C-alpha cells in the first residue's frame, strides 16, 4: 500500500471538497423544510412546554437514527481515518464545526485536515462564512476568489447545482449492518447516550471502502475474502436520538486494518466560526497551493469550466501595469504547467531574467485576460508564449520555444 504525495494531496482535496459540496447541498435541502422565523417557537415557549421523554427505542431504531444527519443543524466534530498494512500506515485527522444558518444561505463551517504517512504530513483547511470562504493553514487564510465562490453562493440561493448523488460520498454504513445489539448507556459531552453495536457485512464493507479509496487513487490492504473482523459501534442520544460518536473497524488479519472514528459535540448549539486571524493575498504556496488548486477544481467541477486558482490570484497583472506606466521593459511568460515545451521554456525565461533589467513575469495562460490592453491585441492562444513590452508600451508576441540567447537578444533590442 505505497502512498504517494499526489495521493495525499488528492485525498486532502477530496475530503475538503466533499465537505464543501455536502454542506452546500444540505443548505438547499434544509431550506425546503425550514419554518418561517415567526412560526418557530421562542426559548420562552420551549421552557414553558418541556418536552416529554422520548419513548424507548430498540437497537435497530437507534442505529437508524444515528445516520439521520438531517436533524443536526450545528455541531463541532473530530474524526479520524486510519489504515495500516504490512508496508505502511496512513492517518487522516479532521476537526471542524458546522452551523446551518438561514434558509437559502451557504452554511458557515470550518474544517481542518492532516494527512500523515511515512513521516510525511500534508495539512490544510477550509472555512465558509456563507458569502465568503477561505483556504486556511493554522490561523492564516487566503480568500477564495469571487469567481469561484460566487457561483456556489448563487447555486444555494436559487436551489440549483449539484444533487446528493453527485457527491463523492460512496460509504454508507447503514446498509452494511446486522446483529444490532444494545451495549448500555454512556455520557458523552454531558449527554446520556445509548451505545449500540453491530456486525458488519465484510463483502459490502470492502466494496464501499474500496470505492471511497479509489476516488483518491489508493487501494485497501485486503479483500472481502480475507476480512477477519468488521464491527460498527454508535452512541446515540437516549432522549434526542442524535448521533454523538461512531466507530467502524475492518480487520484484514496480518494484511492490515482500516478504522473510522467520529465524535460530535455541541450538537445543535451555536458554533464559533470566524474568518482566519491573518488573511493574505494570492494563494498558498508549495504543497498547500497544489491542494488549493485541487479543491477549486472539486468545487467548480459542476460548472464545466475549469478554473485556475493561480491565474485568478496572480499579482503579476498589477505589477506589469505599474512597470509599463513607469516606462520599464516587461517580459511576460504565459505557460501551461503540463506542457513539455513550456517546462523547457520556463528554464529559458529564468536564465534571461538573470541577464536583463526588464521585469520578467511568469503566469498561467488562463491569466491572459487579466492583463487587459497590455496584451489583448496579440491574440495569445497557445503556449509557450512570451509577450515582450518595450519601454514605450508597445508589445510583441513570441510563440513557441526559443533558446536563451535568442530571447535575451530580443529583450535587448526592444526600445
């Protein structure tokens, strides 16, 4: 079960994109049933009419209630996914909170994830305040561009967009269980819960876990015919029938094991969800930047129009405009990160940067339109492409690969 760095990024992106889409869809579903504010009971009315104790439920009913997440309007949560084999160990730690809010509004939520394996850790997070959203790492955030988040907000307001079956959530424990038993009561987060356990159908469990893992290009450490144990435990509020804790474990004997743990706290209580303490311009760098690009792709997948986060957040158009206004030469290299000639040309541009006093910039080709009048008459339509703007503001286009000396001479010859 060798796990690559791209897999870690894909898994992290899938977790956060899935949470975003799930929250958005939940907002639309909940808005259909939401009562007008005037019709909702006030705290005084609720206090005057204490709820009657819920009738006793059998273990099967309690377990069914555990998966009825539509009755949870707000909660904080922690979750952990762990997998191990003879070769490697993987863990995914999640923390966050969720609050439904008003009908036809994007819910407020925050989610942080850390994916760990073979001494490597990839961390990232996402926060929604409804009309705004942020990529987060610790207390630092980067605001999601309006071009990305605006359509999400509009989809919730209008009830359009993704339906539940389009979400990448293929794991459904409720379809896997048998031999459900009561295990007594236990207090969790100050709430009395009823503990129920169940045996899990190993073939169905492996099929569903394999499908979920396959979304990120991974594989499980075993098959259904080598499962040695598969168990599920749930702790459900004795009175309110709301889930507080869930564990799910699949053992493959010597081949490895997979486990899922989830715990909710402050269920249906107000959650403190705020913008990051420090908000930076642009987008995150390094591996987190790669993850952020993947998350944008997941959130905008339903539009049919891929969006490049790097292009939307690049500071280079403003830098180029200031340099042109100051009468400086500007070299702009537009590239496609996946192009072979583009990679070679990137090295050429880097070398030229060290041989000229011109401002040398590199941008994704999707950012062309953000340069406006500086490049709009050149018809940049393929990569690699270099736009050379002289000191008078006149621009010329150099398409395809050229060597370092040729490009350096073109820059020197420009006025």
